[in-house]
């Protein structure tokens, strides 16, 4: 098959997904500019919920797109009634509708579902999380809101794994999911251009810099673009169609956005993932990729020559100063990685991890439970830091749930990833899907060492969605 995505037609599910995005997007936009309006919320979310229940696959597509574009203004917006806030977010309502829609279709016999051995590992992990929630608040004095948030992220949002596996059940659906991914990432280009023009990324203040400089793109949008670049890299390495030509144009713009996010761990993680994916490529794919790389090199060289020439002609221009300052900030950001004593974020992480480690060693097998904080002192700085927010998802699971929790989690992810990695895949379509998912998995696992990804729904859901894709691939390959 020469064309992979060019043959995709606007299916009913994609059309319904557009409708859901339109309704929920209207609420998110109005809520951002004017605040929470209950009647609008009820109307838009009710329509979206009904559509997601009837067409759960469309609901999944819509959740991905809405999270890519609106991030926390879709995933973390509470219901406001008077002076009270109820943390039932739009993503929760729509995802619940998707789950009930799946259950309804299972009852009708439209979806066949039987738990495999590997699925039971995640089921046990989810049940383990719920048990930890009750034990933490009843016996371990955990703060109920923090404990509930941890349990929700591990038990509820992990159901995206099963939802994705059941809904993306053939190659056509996989192609549609890839269309949704690329379309969502193209939508983020607006934020990239906005940040460059204004010299300040929209919603980038939620993650302040520990060094001098500015973010031209929010961290979350940078994370989403990293996944899109991995998918795009695999696609252009295997396909030469209209979509690949479009990707060759937009991928450099995505890369500019990632650099502008000024997130060092994203730079490290995407580099590791790209190297891993290139190693997986067959000879023809590497050859095609080298050709693209040479073409890019020529364009970049021409651009640098023009910039250098312009700088010599107008050394005091605002454009020259902006470029010079930009390169200076990026260089400073890169070199700051080695500054283990002067960089605030590195020092903070080190102190929090050490203190959390001391607490964990009191009960290595079961951990300290959910809803806990640790006391951190760094010079004049003194604070109680939530364990769930200590910027390393692996440590968070280990410290909170002990060896049993991290063991279940690691066994599930490792077994699933390894099964796809060693599988013999003859079908090119599934080769593309497997390499994209494995590349994204490596990227995510690397990034998890630097930020609380599993503890934030706007980040963690894509991990579970990707695992759901790997699970589906397992049923279409031979070992």
C-alpha cells in the first residue's frame, strides 16, 4: 500500500468527534475568557456526553484533540457552584461516557472483550491503587484530596488502556488515530507562532524557568509535539505520499516549538527516542531518512548563511538582538544541566528525592501511602512538598506504593513493550504503528524521570492510550 493516510475518509466517528470538539471547545474557550458559566457547561457537556456514549470511538478522538489544544482548560476545569468547586472535570465526564458506551456495546455484543494475562497486571495495579486510597486516609493519615487524586490517576485514567485497546481494533482505526494525532499537533502550531510573535508562550507560566530566559511554548504543548514528531519521523521514513510531504514541512515547526518550550528533559527524552526509533528502522527506511536529512541540512545551512549575512549588515537591529538572545538562552539552558549546585530545579529535585527516600525506607515493601507530604529545607527555603509532585513518576509510585506497586507497574509495562519489541511484524502498516508506539513509549519512560507525568491527567492519559495501542498490536503479530 503506497498511501497510508491519503485513503482515509471522514468516517462517521471522525465527524462526530468534530462535533464533540466544537461543543466542548466552545465551553473551554468561553470559560477561559469569561469564567465558568453553568448553563453553557450543562448544554455543551450534555450534548458531548450523549455523543460520546453513542459513539465512544469519537469520544476518544475528541479527548485527544481537546487535550492537545486546551490542555488544563479541558482536563482540570472544575464545576463551580457559588463559592464551591467540584473537581469533576470535562475530561472525566466525557471519558465516563466513553466507558459506559463501551460497556453498552459489550452487552449488545458489538464489542468482544476478554481479559488476557497481561491485562490482569493492570487490573491488579488499579485495585491496589483503590485499596491504597482507603488505607491511606483511614490508617495512614493521608490528606483525602491528595490521596483521591493519586488513586484517580492510577485507577481511573489507566482505563484509557482498555478503552483504546477495545475501540482501536483494526488498521483503519489506527490510521484514524494517527490522523487525529497529526491534526491535533498541527493545531498547536498556532501556539508556536503566538509565542514567537509575543515572545511569551500562552499558558507557559504554569512551569516557570529556573534559569534566565522565556518559554515561547507551554511545557504541555511541547510534550504533545514530541509525540507527534516521533510519529511523523516514522511515517516519513516509510511513506512517500502527500501526508509525508506535509509532515516534512510541519515537523521543523514542531521542533521549533519544542525548543521554545525550554524543557531540558523533553530535549533529552526526544533525542533518546529518536535514536531508539532509528535503530529499529529497516535499511530502506534509514536510506529514505538520510535523504530527508540531507535536504534539511541544505535548507538549514542556507538559513544560517542568510542570518549571518543579515547580522553583518545590521548588527544592531532588533531581529539580530532577538536571534542572539534566543541562542544565548538555549545555550544557557543546555549548559545548566551540568550545574548541579546552582540550578534551582536540580537542587530542588535532589532535596525532595532525598527526603522522600528517607520516608520510603521506613516501609520499602508497601511504601508510605497516598496523600503524604515531605518536609524540605534548602537554605532559607522551607516547604512541605506533595510526594505525588516530586518530579519523578517512578519515584512517586515507589515511595507511595512500595516495591509491590512499582513491581506491578514495571512488570506490566515491561512485558507489554518487550512483547511488541521482539515480535515479527510482516505487515508494513503494523510495522509503522509498532515503531511509533515503541518510540513514544521510550520517550515517555525517559521523560517520567523528570516530571510527575502519571500524576497529571493531561499528561498521563497519553501513556495509557499508547499502551492500549501496543496491546492491540500484540494481537496482530506473531512472536
